[in-house]
C-alpha cells in the first residue's frame, strides 16, 4: 500500500530527464575523449620516471624562494611542495636528456645548499622510465579487470541488463574524471589512480543500492510501468544518496583545502567522482537498464518445482 501512495503522490520523475541527461553525458564523454587524444594526461613522475629529493629547512621553507633558486640552476619545471610540515620540502624533477639521472639529485641539493646553508638533504630517490611504463600498464589493467569483475558480479546477483548499466555508469565516471584531469592538466600520479579505483567502488555501491531497490519494487508493486517503478525506487533511495554524498563531500573538501599538495589530486578526483557517480547511478545505470527493456518478468524469482509435486494424491 505504501508503494502505491508513493507512486501517486511523492515520486520524483527522474526518468523524464533521461534523454537530456543522455545528451549531456554524450557531450561530456566526447569532450573527455577529445581532450585525452589532444592534450593527453599530465603524467606524474610515478609514470614518467624522474628524481625525488626531500630537503629539510630547520627555520621553515619559502617555497617560492626554493622554486626561484631551482629555476636559476636550470630546473625551471621542478615541482616543489611541502611534505608533512613547513620545514620539509619535496622536489620532483623530470628526466633530462642532457643530464644523467644519477647527477640530477646531487645538482639540486648543491644548488639549494649554495643559497641556504641550513638546508639538509633527507633523501634522493629515482624512478626509472621502465618502472613508469610498467605502472602505466598495470594501472590500466587493474581498472579493466575491476570493470570485468563488476560486470560478472552484477550479472550474477541481479540481471544482465543491470550489469551492462552498471559497467556503462562506471566507464562513464572514469572517462569524465580522466577528461577533467586532461582539460585542467592536473598531475596524474599513483594517488589519482587510487582515487579512480575508489570512485569505481563508490559509484558501484550507489548503483547496487539503487538496483536492489528496483528489483524489490518490481516484485512488490503490482501495477505500474517499468519507468514508474524505477522512479519509485530512485525516490526511495534519494534521502540515503543525499546523506551519503554530502558526508563524503565534506570529508573530501577538508582534504582538498587542508590536506596539502600531495593529496590534492586524490581529493580532486574523488570530489569529481562523487558528483558524477551519484548522477550516473540515476541517469546512466538505471536509464540503460530501462532502455534495454527491463521488466517484471526478468526479475521475478524462478519457482522451484518440488519433487513429487506433480504426482496425483492417493
């Protein structure tokens, strides 16, 4: 009875906007693919290789001054940021063809200590180009395997139409997030890759909740078209979605503004992922399942015939 009252009075007609949402998603995906093809990604040193130098300034470091000193020493494109505190500075230098990678770290340390005698070297690490290529390949493979496993899981738990909708939503989220990093030329490193995998998990969780409610309502609501039942299900999960998204966004905003440069890309990717993941659970996963012709018959449990049921009574 409660389902019927909800359908008549309180249901939000999400699916009425599925066509405009389709055009919006198509525009964003095409824009992302175009940017990835033209601008590509701004790969971090984790993928391209390079040198990482950590310096300690007992009196605190002036990052602008450090950047100027490195620029004067010939390292204009070095990435300089605080590491944990204002006294610790992390410097990332990309490979250079005119210098051996083993010498870059020592040259950076000498240039900084020549200007600031109290600067102390903490560590120098090298990331070779072969390691970078291996990380790129394995990172892409990890995302592909995750999508395939999700496809199998959702198909087994729900129905193949939901599985295709879920994977379409996840691919949609990943592509648009990558497009954002490509357009803004934000550095793409291992923390951002971890954020993308977290986006897949977040979006999948939201999609599973919606799919479970749709399946439940297809079995309980006797009257209603598939579109109406999907609208009922989305309306019933709306409060949960808003609360979950808002609490997640609050945490990510704190990381974005106060977490420091090292996790800035991580927070950016997750912020974008939460917004686009919530949207895709409604207008991609559910809309794809509806477009593929999901119906009550597809989701009704199969009746198991009991042994001897067809025998005539004695």
